[in-house]
């Protein structure tokens, strides 16, 4: 027997800007020590604490007028302590350590200032790899406040030109909310709540996940719930003794139409504080708990970010919950009385909106249990094994209890059957070893060509699988969904823009694409006249910017790419520069 889970979406917004401020938070941080890292006014495309796939946003995304190569300056005196180049993530990034105990990060850059760029390029050629992570001493590149260090760009996991700027605690390496340091940002717009979700707090959030119930919205000067869905304008009946509250909120700043997130949300019942969320300090070691902080299932299905004002049992992100009642933020409505509920939502500049409504318990609906249930528990080790698949989830994998759903679909054309391991809308926290058994013998010549494939109902990808004996293969997994084994014998496909014999005298770079059908390009190298040159990867694009390692005259390029299962391809080009 279990209680049916119902989600109620309500829009109940008499909201107003209040005089509540953020002085108690900003007093923890030095004011006006750091300058604007750009020469143009700060307008935000994103801010600290926003929910992103698999992480909280760790800084501010500053707009660069929709274009690249804006000069980027040191926000304060210090020294460049780290330079990192990677194909995703921050792309080209610089870190500056400051004497006041903070470190600033500048990400998605294009080129660095000339002396820094020369230093980086020398290390890339020395190591014969472009993706490097350099730790620097204080004497290598000391900088002054306002000194140019780079040009803005669109490298790494960036979808439009901007500067990602962070301020971190140097000792803990935790990103902090940059807007609390007194940066010149104008924002007089209060957050705009879009909806409230009421969860049955008496049962796990992942049990019988259903689509949201859409409720009508009436707008007569302010937003209210339609009478069709409540006994009055502000009273909602809930089939539970405990209620969990989630909020969908957009915030904006003056001069920008990009949505950003709030700083603090406070939940009250009958004028007593029940929970408080403050988004000002989130370490990278816990950032993946965004999948527990937000309603992951709703985001996977609708794209909406519903931020929970109560804490799931397997959510170990403790720092953002600056207050929780004894029910971890759930509201106790067991007494059948009508309770007043208020949510105060405040942004980084102290602008506040208020949501008022009321809750009342109604009769609990009970469904009979149907068949045997495999229950996975949060904060405990969970094992699953049969003749086709096996895995172990450690005690920190699940954020709440899960009624595990398993199904096998015969697939004679594949190396294994297709195995449904629960549903992709239920998250797991970190990687675990997934083992799947092939339903046919694997020839020795193909033993290194097995891929474990995954589908989340939206797209398919794979990773190389290794044999563990007796027909079993394993690979790292970090998601529920459909899994199976297949052969991967196809090499990456490499394409170039230029034709053989091309005159590239006026070109700035050579651009190629290399894509793999089943896994990913694991290794690549480029050579001009037999000597290694620095090709950089950005997604499936690979490019070499002409430098002193390619003189004028005729040359031959050889580019090699290898996927995760060792399938190799090469591409050659004769050109004149």
C-alpha cells in the first residue's frame, strides 16, 4: 500500500518589492575591492546559484555586447596562479590569487595577453598536448588591478560570447556569489514567481512520478489561482499530512532580458519560519546536488526548474539550507486546519517578492500495491543483479527512495538485449560500475570493440566497455535509462574545409571536424611535415591557428583521430601558406 503522489501547480502571486535587504550576507565579504573585469557596464546573462544540468552556476556570466574579444582585466592586484585549457567546461581560463584570501576566475576566453599566451603555447608544444592545466608561482605573472590579462571569447561549454567571472575562497576553493562583493550592478527588479508546486511530503518524491496538474491562472491586476481548483482564492487542499513546497521563479536585472536566480527564499507557515535557502557559497565538490535541490523529474520532462524549499533525505548539500524545521522544511498539516503559507523571495540586491496562500489537509487517497516492488533506499547501499545485468549503488547515490522499475526487451541484432534500468527522470549522484552480459560469444578479434550504449529517451551515446570474463562487460554509468551492448568497429569520420593543394596564405587557421558514431574521439594529433602542431578541440571541431611552427611555403598536414574502442582514422591535406 502506498499514498498516491500528486503535484499541484498553483500561481498565487500578490507580490511586491519589500525593503528587506541583504546586509547580513554582504557584511561577510569585502565591498568594492574587486572592479568590473570588463570596460563595459555589467549586464548579466546568468548569475550565481542558477540551476544548470548537473551543477549550480558558480559565477556571473557578463554579457560582452554579443561579440568576442572584449579586453578582460584583473579585478584586483594579485598573481596568475593557474591557467587551464579544456574542450568543455571553462574553455580557456585564468585564475588570479589575491592577497585578501580570494581567487578570481575568468573563463571562456579567447587569447591571453601576449606574454601569457607565449608562455602557454610553449608548454603546449613541450607537452605535445593542447589541453593543459598549469599551476604558477607568484613570481611568474604578478598583475595589477585593471591590467589586461586576456580577451573574452566563447570557448569551452559556452553557447554565446560572454565572460564567466567567479570569486572563490582561496583556502576552500568554494565559489562565492560575486554580486555580494559590491560589483557595479544595477538591479531594482524583484524576482517574479511563476508557480508553486505542492508535493506530498509524506512519501518519496520519486514514487509514482506523475505529470504536473495544470491549474488555470486568473490575472486581474495580480495573479491568483482559479476558483475552479480551490475552495476559495487562496486555499488549496492537499492529500497528505506533510507538504513540501517548490517554487518556479525568474529574476531579472535592469537592462537585460536574461533570467537569473534569487539569492534567498524563506518559507513561513502561520508566520513561523519553516525553511530558508541562501545561495551564496556552493563548493564544486557538492554542486551536483542541484539534482536533489531541484525537482529533477519535472526538469527532465518539461525543462522547468522547480527549486525545492525542503530537503530530500539523500541531499547532502547542507550549506545552502540556512534554516530547516524538524521535518527538513516540510510543512506539518496533519491537524486538518487551514494554515497560512508565505514565501519571501529576495534577489542579490535586496529586492523581494511575496507569495501568499493557504494549505489544508484533505483525505488521503490510497492505492493498492500492484505486484512485487523492488525498493531502493536513500542513504543505503542498493544492489541489483540477474542473469543479464548487475550493479551496486553506494549509500550516497540516491536522493530519495525509488521503486525500481526493470524491463528487458529482446534485441537479437545487438550484442545484448535492451535493458530498462528504471527511468532517466530519476537521478543518481555519481558514477558506478554497470555490468551487462552479452547474449552471444564475442570473437577474440572483437573483444576490444564492445561499447555500452545508453538512451535517455532523447538521445543515444556510448562508451567503451571492458571484459570482466564469462561474457560480462562493464563501463562507468551515471544515469538510469535504457542500456545495451553493441559492437563498435567504425572509426571517426574526419572532414576538412580546404581541398588538397589549397592556398591558405590568407587563412588564419586550419579547421577540421571529427565525429564518432558510437562513442567519442578519445585521442587526436596533428602534424605538419611530420612535426606535431597544436590542434585545439571545441566539441567536434578541431582547429590549428597558424603560428611560428608553420612557415610560408608548401606543406603537408596529417591529422589522426582515435575513438574509445581504438578505431583510428587519419586525414591528409597538402596546402600552401
